[in-house]
C-alpha cells in the first residue's frame, strides 16, 4: 500500500470547540447556529474539514465528553435541524464535517447505565465493567488510579459491586468485550453517517480493553493508588475492536474518515492503528511529540500543569521518527494545540514581544511537514492563553486538584494561578476573538469561559492587516495544498537546536523550510545552488533578509524556499 495517495491525505482540519466559537442567541455559550454563521470565514481560511467537539446531550461534568444521549443534540447547542443544516451548508462549501465519537464511556445519566444500576440481572448490566471488592467487599477491587485523580472504582449506590471509570466517577466505562456494546456503538455511528457526517474523531479509543482480572500495580504501599497504563491502555484487542467498528461503517460508507485519539501511543503503535490492512484508523493523534523540560518542574505536582519550555533537540528527533514510520500511510497528524492543551503561542512561542513572528514560524514549521494539519479555532489569529485570575474560573478537575496540592505545599496563590493560566486546558478555551467589541464579537453577554479582548488579535483587525497572522496562515495552507507539500518526501536537516530545518522533495522540486526557533537574530548559510537550479522564496515572516548564500533570520524568523531543477 506504500505511498499511495488516499483522498484524505490532502485534508486540512479545523477544530471547532463549539462552546467557545460563536454564540448566536445571547446566552454566553457558542452554538451550532454560530458555526453556521461563520462557515464563510472557515471556508476562506482554506481548510476542508471541520472537527466539532461533542454537541450531544450531556450533564457537562467533562465539557460534553460525558454523554447521556448519543442521538440527541444538547439544547444548549441548538437542534437536530440546525445540525443537519450545518452539514449541508459545510458540504456546499467543499468542507467535510466530523464529530467527536466518545466510545470509551457514557454519562452515569445515560439510560444504559441507569438500567445497569438496577442489578446483576438487568440486560444492560454487562454494558459496563463491574468488580467485587476485596476482603468481602470492604476494599477496592484493585489499586488503579483514574486520569481525573482518585480510584477508577466507584461503589454502586444500591448494590455491593464497584463500577469502573477511567475518567470522572460520573463517566462509567463501557464494556467493549460485550459484542452488544460494539454493535450498539456501530448503530450510533450509522445514525450520524446517515445524517451526512463524514467521519469521526474517536475519543480515548486506546482504552477500550482492560486487563482481565484487574491485577494490582506492583510496588505501591498498602492503600496507595497509581496510574496503570499497561493495564488499561493500548492492549492487544484494541485493533480488533477498531477494525470491526470501522470496517463495518465502511461497508456502507467507504470514505468514512477516522482519526483516533491515541494520547500515549508510541510511533510503532500508531503505525499499527493506521495500518491499511490490520488497523482501523486513517490517522491518529498522539501526545508524544512535545518533549518539555521536565527538570524545572516540581515532581510532587502534576507535570501537565507546570509551565516549562519545549526541548527542540528532542522534539526534532520525535518528529523525524514519526515522519519516517508514518511516511507510507500519509504521514502523522500535525498539530500544535487542541482543546486539551494550552495555546501554542503562549506555550511554545512568545505571546509578548514576538507574538506575530513566533505564531507564523510555528505554523510553517508544523504544517508544511508531511501529514494532516489539525488547527484549533483561533490559532490562526495567534490567540494566546485566556487570562484567568480566580480558581473558580477553571473548569477542569485537574486544575482544581493542582491548585489545592500546590497551596498545601506552600506555593503562593499567585504562582499557582500563573502556572494554571500558562498550562491548563482551560486556558485554550477562551471565546473566539472576532472583533474588539465588549465580548470580542463572540456574544452580547459575558462568555461562559471568559474572553481576551484585544484590538489587534481578532478576525476583523487581522482581515484588514495584510501582514497579519491570519493572512500568513492562509498562505501556509495554500502551500500545503500543493503536491510538493502533500506528497513530497520529508528530510530533516541536521542543524543546531536554534534551528528547525527540513525539506520536502518531489521529482525535481525541493521545498525548504528554515525556522529560527529562538528570540534572537540568527544567520543560516544556504547550500550553494547546483547548476541548472532556480531558487525562490515562497513565503517568509517579518524582519528576514538574504545576502548571497546567507539568510539573516529575525527572532522566530521563518523562510520557505522552493528550488526547481531542470536537469
């Protein structure tokens, strides 16, 4: 199958976080009508697929990932008719639509779980995962820790067993070992495909299998719990479940696009999940690209909630490995941020002095590699982290836990809030910045999430400024649609860690992307042109210049060259 171009190799995906995108009815929460109203903007950006975070009926314990009805739209977002209109209007503009598909768990309020709670004889009991407690039921079934802190086990309210929840206790895990569950999830997917949806982003699919017998994590003290990734992540049956799920869908809808969230997957696992014969996904999203400086963090506190810098040397090696291993299946997913991580210009770039140049450089660095770009709404404006100055404004359980733990260790409230502002997922969920009016054009009232109102960093201002981040993103995506930057071979250059340099090669054409990843000016010496070659600059950001073979790069400077050879 190697190096055959599939239709989806040319995708450019725009992630819309619906609650924060556009409010159309003045309740402070983004909605489906708001997305419909902004489809022309999305089209003009140059993307060809929208990924919508969950819009299904939900108690919102985890911002919609706790679903109480997979076949109903949450009234806060609008109606089924509006969803159908969104799909239709997107398709008219050449934009495909994929939905988040939460397959690992439901809300505790889902009818299946409410039935399951009625007792062991209920037909829905086996839709979920149950275990007896140890020592006659007095102790937990094992010492596994959930991703949202605390044990993975919760005692059922009126029985003597425990149910399993990898995330919040209000989000019980489904039992994928039960074929009825697998068939029920296929039926849900067909419901949406019949509505015209083009595919799914599979949430947490790597956790569908749990180790039989629920063995304890070794090496923990009595009463202590610990993460047990090797017992509930990337187990052998995952591909079997995925292959059944996706191949069944494709019998009826052959072009169903599937991107899996494989947070902890290694590159070898990712390749197996996307294998054209044995895998179920077209591509996967991993969280393993970004090697951050862990030495500066306090090991007693959650690593994800502490501000630090990207280690470019290790980052380059990571991306090179992913490029090599995934090359024959269209390359890896290319992304800087999503709804689960802080904004890239704040996390990795410079959101103060060099905001424009760093945002532009990072866009070119990532999205001109081989693979499918995934762009979080607002990233194309250089939106920075949301400024939150009160712990009450952080919605994620992890942020609340970090706050308590850090204060208990003696950290000042100011220091704790700074770290949360810089690193928590809440910081990425600020309202989309459309203009510089009171609530940034997102709503007529204060947004649920908060909003940064900035005179220069909003759609209206950046549309009007020819050198804006928005215009630069459009140009990068125009390049991304060319054969060279879709199909060209990827080759990372061996350079100092102040630079990130790679080329894309196709026949007699070479695209060269040269990035200065520092906040200082840098000089880069280009290779002399071979005879019969012609080099041109396709795109660059501000402050760079060339002098002979020497490229003078501004802080966070980037220059993209194309060389054509005629012999």
